């Protein structure tokens, strides 16, 4: 059995911290930390919808993702300077957007857009799962802000969502991979689940060798367990206990 | 139980055709049809690797994806005219590349690149899964071309790969969704599996409502069955029976 | 006298095929083949005009052109990935648009736009002339579609247009150059003519050495003859005989 | 018969001026004026060729074209601010480059590049023909500069080139259209000819109505006459008489 | 004491010429020359404001800056071809815009935009200060044009503005640096002042070594003197004496 | 006399904090806070120089600047998504680079590049001055890292640099403007000075009305005083007392 950093168990999360209200100006925000991975999530409310949605009585939730150039071990190019977002960036921000739209009833939200920004301040693996988990908290705060203002009568949030990665490292299924583990994994998977354990999104990829249905089931079981804990942390952070 | 177009059964593929050697100039090619979804896949061999891979004795397989503007019901903007590829396009071409790299031993391939182009001539759902399935045939032909020239002594292909979509439509698990089914699905998933049924990539997304682990297992079972048939078609098209 | 591929005569077209209705979704379409040059032309009708044309009671016809990366002997970069269309691409699509606007009365068309997409599936010289010739067929079908729907009372098409290339190869004037002939030509010219033989557009370029007015007249004569046959094929393909 | 501005005859050029050496820093330059159309042409010599030409003992001549935003009646967008060159700009700069390459023996030029910049200071029709005519003078000066330095032993220039537009305006063939005439023309054509009257490039376009071969011949005759005079002006400007 | 080109004194401007009305089409224009630095400034009037200014009863003045590729000793890349404006270009055009907005009362101007284009035809140091100085003349002409048309009742111009550079070269404070002086300066500063000597903008930069407050005061004194003369030239050019 | 937020005096800085080593991966870093303005500065060392500097035995220091989309009161567009950096961003990052190059002897640094990234986490006025002040600390740390590794024998840093803004608000000269003060200022100026009080860069701009030399002198005096305190804080943060 492999030994993880800080004697972490195979089914153990890294230290998680969720700090709501971190950003002074945003309607909702959360600084989320999964170990050394730190992501600032903000939620911005706009009182109009894009043209393709006008007049349907529905809102929208969308996300953008970015990484500070030196969030990583070696400096990465600044996407604004290169003039385009990488395929990886676009893939992640699309995932975050889909995950949050699964948490909310867009009809109840009404004709407004909530834009989520997830910016990675420091990266050590799992930036997309930390982003989803923190973004839910920022989204929840923005909805509270709308309700406190009286702009919303009914809370449009239908379920919590959180996300975690799992991977096969030297044959062993591990929860919440850090960067070193992720780099050496034979396969990894990201799970976005609801508070009730239902599936919102699954992305599993064999990096080195195809894996079996049984191995996948083990990863899934680990993830369900981890998500249960993350959802508890989200509730605590939002003062819902 | 819903009735599918042309009385198709829930576990039935659309008519599949794989036409290798469709493109006159490419080292490998395949026109793949899943019903009304038609994709031209070509494989181009280049005898040098990108800078980040030089001197490692390894090759690379990469993919690009595109759609003709009027492949779809209503005309889409031409990405070359807009000046950038959409997030969806980048997501799909990254998936195709990963899928094919799982099929091949890059060390045996040696210091060369095989570029796969998947261009959708007509779209009716499942363009990414048709692309992976046809691209494997084009890749196989390009490898044969290298072996016939004597540039490769050993065949680097380790396994077949094929891909298929499944989805939950009105509660029922269906194989190989067409566009109309996909638009109305509660959830859908794309599976890339090897000829032996091992998992290369899984992407599952709840469009309308989160789904259960059991529902996901049903989709997986459908996919395994479909992939077995697709791999048989690939072998037939390549004259391997 | 040079010997052409397949014993073709100097004034002989390559085998031409025009396959209308090739694309399932488009209002008009045609797969055109000039020998090994294959272009898919589609016509898309939009019921509004760009801002600069609003309120003038006139329509517009415009064209876009593209080439699949491996349509050619060696793979070309994908323009969507590079983020811009080449000067050559823009020059060709502007030519196609002008040619088709010469065929139609924009006032009779009314306030709508017909967008023509010409995508080269396989290239062996003459892609722009094949594009114009096939695009006319797609345009005609789209107009028929509008008339069948009752959206147009009067047919706005005023004349057929077709296009062909000619060139001086080792001093000899040849019709409809393939790629090998075009690469070795001293000069070449593209002619867009009406069914009645009037000039819509002429582009003549000395590649290797300036040419005389007499040589140009010879190319023109060849082109007139070739266009007459192309227009006949267009009529046949559209069932107008 | 139409009356032209300033009582100009149908076969008369606007006042032409060629001012060589206008730019202090360039190896060759010419401010060319065709009436109110003013273009600054510069030639810049670079002592290396692009990668695709290395080791072939040949040089290259290429051109770029631009227009100051307020060269025209109403201000046009600045292409640098928009982030791309229009199709029209690219078409024109490709034409200028081809025209000048027809004037020079690239083998004798040797492994160096001459870059021609044509920037329109003021526009009143015929900017592309003025550009070609002035660019030849700038090119000639740059070649002289190379010969004076001793970097070239043999003069690589093989022929003069100049260009002029003609058009059909209310049925009459006119030489050297200004902007107002060009806007109202039924058809127009640009001719690039050598000093000896041979054809380098012909571009003829029906703007309003297809035109006949006889009409085209009339335009050609006008152009030949005009080019003879332009070449004389080029020689005078270069002190070759 | 260093000897300047043409025995120029430390506090002496290069020969200055301001040629109003240089551009035929623009509402206002000025070709400004500071020695071998030549800039064409045009002013274009648009009768509507950008969306963010609508309904406020105010106008706007904005500027764009460009340099012909061979304005400089060695050819620079064309920004339109590169697809973006450099940081330097943007910095300069923002400076010109701010300088001119300080000269005009935007409320009196009313809901219209005056766009200033400053295009460097030839560069020998001080292009931004020549641009500001010439742009004021073009702006003034455009305002006169509006008043002559009766579109403005009151002249919105509140003050003249002009600009000049100064620098420390080998310890000596010099006015109006040319390119050679600027390249060797220890520090330089650009001053935009009003006709009355008030400060609109100051930009001082230590190129080689930080400089003292006293040195800065010397540069400022030189600039005040130079600006007084420039404003006189502006008045002469506009016929205001 | 105006009353500042929190009873701040005219010549008083906001609470300043400098937190070196904030970023886990970078060779140098500092989280700088000027009141509610928070900027993360990192320094990344690269052991090669750009092509234009090769073989000169000199290094380079350069900077990039960015702002998280919701650092501000209302969300700004993400520059990476828009595909280009604004003029303001480029102006600021050029300023930061110049300021730091004034602090260091590039010959002693040797053939390596230090890239400074300044990313605004939260904005409340003065982001460019906070960036310069924090970037110096990050740069210093990176130099220490090089010396501790033995890659540098001599410390290349020649002087401290720090920056502060001043402005005229309702006629009063104020130090270190926050966003509300900056928005209402008649004029403002940014000063980059050395620890010894010498001038590295001055940028002064009249927003509403031109200002006098005396007013400018008052701003300068305030700045000198503020910089003295900032340099003390830098030394404390770096443990140099």
C-alpha cells in the first residue's frame, strides 16, 4: 500500500476549508482550500439574461475559470496575454457551469444571470473539484443576497452539489488526489454528486491503462463517501446547522 | 416505452457503416456513418514530434474536430471565420486524442506524430462517438501504411477502441441517441471502451435531473454491448476477419 | 503536345458530377466533383438581412469557403485552430459571392440572405471553379424551396453561372487544370461566365512569365466552350431538361 | 457620352506624379499620386529568407497594403484595432506581391527578401493600381541600393510593371476610374501589364451586369494605352531617360 | 556640453511645421512635422455617442495612433497583420485622447464623437508629442466645421494643448529629443501643457538612472518654454493672429 | 477640508501589509495590501533570456498584470475570455517592469529573466502602486533564492523602489487615494521613487482641470513622505532591520 503525504488514508480528504464572504465586492464568494489547492470563487448577479434566453422567464448560471500564472510549480503562460483560453480551461469552466445549473431551478431564479468566477490562487491537484465545491457556496450566498433584497420570494436552490476526484495509483483507489498523486495515476475520475448522492457528472479517464468496471465502482464508492463530508462542510460554512 | 425512429429497439445501434480509404491523399481514412451522422476521419503521419517530446524516443497521436457549418439543422457559424474554436469543439478533440492514445504504444510508434482530423459532414447526434470509432480505423490504416513502407517493424496498436453514447429518455435507457433523443434526454453518457470491454473514458452528465448509480449501471451495460458490435464492424472494415 | 492524365484532350473537362440534395438539413445543396476535386456546397436561407441592408427591400447572397485539413496532398493547418482564414480563403469566398450575386435579382429575392458554404472535401486543382459551379445548383434549390413554401412569388434567378479554369502549360492552352497541371502552368485564368457566355468575372495571372493578348484569347475561347457544357450539366442536375 | 471630372477624356489618365525617395529610412520608396489617390510605397530589404525558402538560392518579394482610417470619405475602422485585415486588404496585397514578383528574377536576387509596404494616405479610386505602379519604383530603388553596396552584381529586374483600372460607365469604356466613377460602373477591370504590354494579371468583374467579350477587349485596349504612359513616367522618375 | 544635430541649442525646438487641411476628406486635419518626425492627424466627426454615454448630453473625443511599418530605421511589423496593437501604441493613443479631452468642454460639444487619428508617416523621436500638437489643430478645424454648419452654437474648446519631450543626455537637459538623443538619454519626460502653462499630463521615466527633483524641475522649465512657442505656431496655422 | 474614510489624514497611508512568501511555488512572492486593495505579486526565475538579449551577458525583468473579474465593484470582463489585454492593463504592466528594472543591475543579474506577476485579488484604488511596492519584495526574495542556491555571487539589487498615488480632491492634496477619492479627483499622479527619494517614474494626469506647477509640487512632497514609509515597511517585511 502506498504511503500518502502526511500519512493520509486512502479514503481521507485533504484538510478542507471553506471561507464564505472572502471577496468584499461580490454578491457571493468563497475561498476554498483542498490542502494546498486554493481557489477563490465569486458569484456576480446580473439583472438581465443573454439574448437567446429573453422572454422565457428563465435565468442562467454560467462559470469562468482561470489560474494565476504562478499558481503552479513552474509558471504557466497568462491566458490573457496569449489571447486565448486553453481547451483545458474551457472544459473546466463548462463543467462548473453544468454542475451549478443542476443545483438550481432556473425558472424560480427568473430572468437574471449568476456568473461564477473560479480563480486558482494556488494549485496542487483537484482545482476543478475544489472549484465546484466552493462555487456552490458562493452561489448560495448570492441567492441569499437576492432573497434578502426581496428580489426573490422562493429559494431556487434544489440541492447541494460538490465534487471530488479519485484515482488509481499503483493499483490502489485513492480519494482526493494531490498533484503528485495525480501525475502518477493510472486512471482518475472526477465526480460531481448532489447532497443526496445522485450523479450530476462523472468524468473518468484512463491515463496509462484502461481500467475495469469493478475498479470504477471502487472509485465511485470512495467519491460518494467524500462528497458526503464535503456537503457537511458546505452546510457548516453557510451556517445551516 | 418510447418508440424510436424506424422502430429501433432500446439496445439497438443505428445503421453503422465504416468506409476505410475514403480520402485519396491521407495515409489513413474512414467515412463513418451512425445513421444520419456522417464523419470523415483522416490520419496524417508526420515524421517529427513537437519540441516538448524531442529526444524521448516516443511519438504522439493528436486529434482535431470540426463541423461543416450546415451539418446541422440550422446553420452554425464557421469557426475559422469567428477566429476561434468553441469550448465544445476543444472538449471533443481532446477526448478523441486521449481515446486514440489509449489504443497505441507511443514508444513503439517512435518519434512521429499521427494527426487525426474528424470533420462532421452531417450531424444527427453522437458525432463524438462516431468520430472516435471512425478515427480508430483511420489510425489503423496509417499504422499499416508505416509498416508496409518498412518504417515500423512492430505494430504499435495495443487494443481497439470504439465509443458510443447512451441516455435516459423518459426514464428508459437507450443506446446510441440520435439528435432528437439527445435533446430530450434527462441524462446522457459517452463511453469509450476497448475491444476487451475495459474503460478508456466515461463522461456522464445529468441534463435535467441527477441520476442514480443504478441508472448509470444500466447505461454502462448498454454501452458494453454496443461497443462489442462496433469493434466487430471495425475489424470487418479493416479486413481482419 | 503534352499528354494529360487519362488521355484527356486539351479542351476536355474532367469527369463532372453534380449531386443536388446531398445534405439532409440544408435548403439547397450539391456535391460537385471535377475529377478528384470534390466540394460540398450548401445554401442556407435566413429571413433577415444584415443591418447595412435593412429597409431597402433587397436581399443578399454571400459565401464562405473552407478546405478540410487533409483534402490536400500534405495536411494543411486547420484555419479554425489557427484562428484566422488565409488571404487565399478570403479571396475565393469573395469571388464565389460575387459570382452568385450576378445570377440573382436581389430585389426580387427580398429581405433575406442566402448563405452559401463551399467546403472542399478533396482537392485536386480547380476548387474555386468547382465551388462556383456547384454553388449555383445549391442556390437554385434554395430558391425553389422558397417558391414551394410560397415565400417567393417570382423566381429571382436571372441567369446560370458556372466557372472553369484554363492555363498555359508548356505553351499549350489547356481546359480545367488538375493540381499537377496547375503547379506547372506558366499562366492560368479563372472564368466565371453566364449561361449565355457573358463575362461575370475573369482572373488571369502569369505565374512564370507574362503572356500575350492572343494567348489570353485562346484561354477565353476554351473557357467559353467548357462553360457551355457545365451549364448543360447544371440544367440536367436540376431536372430542367 | 458622360462628362468626366475636370473635362477628362475617356482614355485620359488623371494627373500622375511619382516621387521617389520620399521616405527617409527605406531602401526604396515612392509617393505615387493618381489624382486624389495618394499612396506611399516603401521597399525594405532583409538579408534572410523565410524558412520555406532557405537553401534554394532564391529570394522573395512580398507586399503589405493598408489604408489610413480617414483616407476615405467616411472613416473606416483601423484594421490594427479590429485585430484583423479585411478580405479586401489581403486580396490587394497578394495582387501587389504577384505583380512585383513578375518583374524580378528571384534567383538573381539571391537569398534575401524585399518587403513592399503600400499605405494609402488618401483614397479616390484606383488605390491598388496606384500601389503597383509606385511599388515598382520603390522596388527599383531598393535594387539600385543593393547594387551600389555591391551586394548584387547583376540587376535582377527583368521588366517594368504598372497597373491601371478601366470600367464601363453608362456603356462607355473609361480609363483610370476615380471613386465616383467606380461606384457607378457596370463593370470594371484591373490590368497589370509589363512595359512591353504583356499580361501579368487581369481581374475583371461585372458589378451590375455581365459584359461581353467585345466590351472586355475595349477595356483592354484602353489599359494598354494607359500602361504605356505609366511606364514612361516610371522611367522618368527613376532618371532612366 | 553636447553638440546637437544642426548646432541646435539645448532649449531649441527642431523646425516645426503645421499644415492644416492636409487631408481632403476629413473634417479637420494637420500634417505636423517636428524635424524628421512627420505625423498626419485627422479629426472625424460622428453624430452619435457610444452606448455608455447615451442620454447624458455629453460628447467624447478619442484617439487612435499608428505608425507606418517603414516609418522607422528598420521596418517594424504591421500591427494589422499581427492582429494586435502593441502596449506602446495603446499607451500613446490613450495619452492623446486624454490630452485633447482636457482642451474641450464635452457638454458643449453635445452628443457627438470626434475621433482623432494620428498616423506616423516618418519617425525620428517625439512622435507622441508631435501627435498631440498636430491633433489639437485637427480638432480645432473639426469644431470650426461644426460651427460653420450651424451644428454648434458655442465653441467648446476651452484651451490650447500642445506637448513636447525633454530629456537628460549626458547630464544636460535638452528640449525636443530626436531619435538618437532619445536612445542615449538617462531620463526623459513628456509634458502636455495648456496655452496658459497649466499641466495636463506629465510622464517622466528614468531610463538609465533615477533622477532628482531638481533635474526634473529643469526639464519642466524647458518644456514650458517650448510649449509657449508651439502654441504660437498652432495659432498661426489656424489663422488666429 | 474633506473628511477621509476612517478619519484618515491627508498625508496618511491606508493600513499597509506586506506578506512575503505567500505563494508556495514561486521563487519570490508577496501579498500586498493597501487598505482594501490586495495584490498577489510573484517572481518567477527563468534561466534563459529572450532571443533579442542572447549573448550580451545581461538579464531582464518583466512584469504582467491582471485583475480577477470580480475584484471590482461591478464585474469586469475576463481578459482571457475576451482574447486581449486592455490598454490600461498593458500600460500598468509596462510601468511595473520599468520600475523594477530601475532597481536592479541587469548585468549582475546575468543571462536570466525574472518575471513578475501582479494579480489584483481585490481592488479599491491604487492597484498599480501597490503592485510596484509588493513586486519589489517578491523580486528581492527571488534574488535571495538565487544567491542561496549559489547561482549569483553578487546581489544585483541597487536600490529599493516603491510607488504611491496622490491626488487633488476638492482642491486638497491627498496621499494614497482609495477608489472613491480617485473617482472624484481633479487630478492624480503616480510616483515611483527609490529608497533615497530619487525619481524612477512620474505620471501625472489632469482628470477634470489642468493643474499648476505648485500643485504638482505639493503632490510630489506628499509622495516623497509616503514612499519613505513604504520603503521602511519593505525592509521590515524582508527582515532587513
